[in-house]
């Protein structure tokens, strides 16, 4: 997809963070935007900013962990915009807890949104993209989809799964005119830590402070996503630490133990 001008993009988790930044960047690229989220107030604000960029926008209250709601989103988007070209499966949540103490209900919550939300968003929009011979699916993984960290078992499991799912999907789409990109951000200043479920509130306070002071804005990810769609990139790494982790996992895997130790301070 060489140009985004005149295209229609769906962004899940579009009420804030990477989702909002991506919606605004795609609008600046000339896309009309369909927002999907459970945060209606946040969607209203994102929609206002999209309109300020001169593009059409629709808002859809959707829980991406619910199969029927995501299936219904396809018809709702087509009804509002007449079609769809780009799908950004961005919605995500996190829980910080050791595996031994992790509530299965919390694990299921993370898997439902982070993984099944990506599967549903890809599966239900895919037939329309393939039929028109043009489109792109962007699935948000993480640096935690490259390395496992303490207290992040559920998050890492889903982000590793998103990476593998997207690689398989891309291989299946060769020759269809539809692309797929797996996105791996590192430290991004979003609300995901503030909204995450923590067993240890002191740990949450430290983590929130870290993300507020040591990370980069979500617009960095959004800019990369825009380029990745136009270039049909298989994978997008964002932030220095992601590049470091990716390289070390391939050429010096033992060194990643030190990186895990560095992050462990936030988890204890």
C-alpha cells in the first residue's frame, strides 16, 4: 500500500496511547478513521482530534475480547465508511504478578484482549481485505514479545503469540495484495501501566513513574506504523531497547539475563 490517502483505517484501543496516536497519524496521512474501544470518553476526544485534521471518523464501543462484538464491528465500519483498508489491532491490557500467585481470571482477561482481540480483528476483517486485493493488518506485539520478564507471564505470553500469529498470517497473505506487520514497542508513555492490575501497589507506583519519565511518546510508534504500512514491513521495532533485545536474543542470548535483571527492580 504505497499511499494512505483516501483509505479507511480501523484502530482498536483508539481512545488513548498508541491507538490515539496512530489514529491521528493515519488521519494526517489522509485516512478516514473508525475507532473501537470500551472507553467512550476517550474515543470522543480522539474523534475530535481526527476531525480537526479534516478527516471523517466513527466511534464504536467494542470489547475486543468478545467475538460477536468484533464480528459486528466489520459491518458497522462498512456502514459508516463504505469500506476498510487498514486494521490496527492495538487494544491491550496488563497484569503484574508472579505465575505462582497469578489469578487465572486475570490471566484470561489479558489473553482475551491481547491475543483473542488480535485474532478476531484479523479474522473478521480479512475476507474483505483479500476480496478487494488491497489492505494491511497491523498487530501490536511488544519488546515483551521478544523476551520474557518476571511478573509479566500473561503479557509476555500474549505478545509472543501475537508475533507468531502475525508472522504466520503474513506468510499466508503472499500474493493477495494484503500485508501484515508485527509491531514491537519498548518503553512507551501510555496509560497501560496505570490501568494494569498490580498485586503490589508500591511496584505499580515505581512502574508508573518509570514510564512517565524514562519512555518515549506514542507518536513515535504511530510514525513507525505509518511507514511500515506504506513499505509493507513484516516487523517494526520501536525504541533502542527493543533493537538491543532483538539483537542480543539472536547473537548473544545469555546476555539477556542481565537485561532481565535490570527490569526486575521494577517487579520487586
